[in-house]
C-alpha cells in the first residue's frame, strides 16, 4: 500500500466545520479526539471501500458503524431505493412496506411478536425504557458499565464508547433525580446483579444490555451470563431487554438471542434493519407491546417513523442476508482478520487480546481476557492512537476509538483481508 497520504482537503473542510457545528461533527466519536488527530472527510463509499475528498481510498471496517453489512451502496439496495424514491420520500401515513419489514423482523427475531418502527437506535431505547416502566409499574432499571443505549438521560451512566472517548463518565445536564433510578453492574457479573435485586426489592422494572458489548470495544457474554439474567428477571418480576441495535441481523439472522438461545421480553434494533438509512425499532411480547399507543396508554410517535425509503432498504438488506451461506462467510472472514491481527501484534512483542463473532470483531492492546468495561480500560490507548494513524496512512479505516467494535461486510474480499493484515503487520512493527 502507498504511504503517500495527503489530507489537505479534509483538514480544510473540518476547520470550517468547527465554526459551524459543535466540535465540527454531528456525532462526537467522529472527531478523532481519542486518536489524537482530525477526521477524514468522506466523499463516497462503495462495497468494502471509502474514498475521502483528497482521493485516498480506504478498506472500511466501520461500515457506517454497522449497517453496511452487505457492503456500501449494494446495487440491489440502491436499485430498490431508486424505485421507491419515485413514489416519495416520506408519507406520514401507513404504507404496505411497514407490514413487510415487520413480518420479516417478527419471523426472524425470537422475542418479537409485535414491532414499532422509529428513526434511530437511541429513539428505540428511549421508547422501550418508558414501556418497561409502564408495564411493571416500577421506576428503576439495571444497565451495565460500558453498554451504550443512546443518549437519553437515564442511560448516560457509565455509558462507554463515545462518552469514554471524551473522558466524560456522565453528561452534564442530566438531573440526579433521573440517574438515581439507574443502577449499574459490571458486564458478565451475575452476582452484582443479584445484589442489586436484593437491595431494591420490587423496584426494578428490568435489565437492559447489549448481549454482545460493542460500545466498549468487543466483549462477548461469558457462558451462563445471559441465561442467568433471564432467570433473575423472571424470579424478580422484571423484564429483560436486549439492545440489539448493533447485533441485530449482524451476528445471525435472529440476532444475538437467536445465536445464544436466550429470549428476552423486549428487543431494540436499528442499523442493519434500515440498510444504511436512519431507522430504529423495538418489539417484544404482544402483551407488553399492546401497551404502546394507540393500542394502549404508553405514548410514542414520530413523523418519519416507518418511512418508505428506510423500509425499502431494510427489506432488501434482509433478503440478501437470508441467502444461504451469508453468515458462514462473515464468520470465516472475520475470524481470519482477527486471528491475523493478534498473531501479528504478538510477533511484534505487543500485548493483545481479540475476538470475533460473525461479522463483529474487536481487540485490545493489553493482556486478556477482557470481560467488562473496567478491564477494557486497560488497553493501551496511546498505542492505539499511533496504530490508527498508521493504518489510515496504509489505506485501512478503523473506528477512531479504542472502545468500538469493528465490522466486516459481505463485500470484503480475501485480498482485502490480506492487504489489511499486511498493513497491521507493518504498523505493529512501527509502534512496537
């Protein structure tokens, strides 16, 4: 790969953006603060690649933070969108496409008997929080350190990823009266959850978690953890909520719950089910979902919810993913990548631990294992910042944070993986 790396145009655009938008970005982690640099400004994406406005091409392992599982601008998805575009971008009224995508989600995701479409993962989590409290008549909830469920007030407690990147354990502007009902525990620690239930009898509405943590790097559940949570919530009359905004349709057609065989009461989704367009959804047991307005008293609404473009992109994406061999390919390609990364780092004398499941992966520059957010913070962030810049110079685009998962797509080729591993090997040798 070439080491010629000019970012003059990106720098000019970002400098101008800082006068127009807070920090120059529309979402904090894009600002590259934790990797001690300034962002690359994208011009276009296609397949496994992204091009910036200076003409640099990158093999992309961010994939719009997960949705681009089929590859950027997949021809079948863009063709379907062009056809839908002729009919209008937003109806503000029911459309048949909502029914079709709803049926596909219900058929695929074990917990979902009814579903409501919204516009983002954050919105889905906000709505499901209100619903779980209304259904149980309780105010408190348990979340896990390092799990991110959007920027609603009650979730911005030990929230991982972007918050960790900025060094903000909590966000100013969040009332103490709100966060007092948010209880936290270390991920993969059932005993801590048991203690919270014991200390708050008949007060906890439910437990919400990423079944695979992707907002503190990449942390899978240890054997028995999800099963234990399922039993604890049942015993205490609380709800179990899986935030599958990231894992839904990415680690399997039925999400994490389908892969691990643990069925929650409610599920939030986003990213993949919109095929790259703004989307979110929440669903679950019919008796719970029937409380949502207008069927029930729990209010939630959205002008652009279920818009025909997002529904079209989601339908076509799920149709592609349902084809035979899809997830086997993602699994094999991602394993080859993460195994190669770890081998390369170790041969350079660097501490590393990394894992993958289907099309998600992550690594930490520290000795493992990493089972929770506190252990994830042992990663060498200074080394990661150097690694990130070196990989950019070699044409590989990684998430600009040591606390984010990476994503494989069906568009990545064996040659892409080989080129990526060559770049990692060179970069590890440079920073070791």
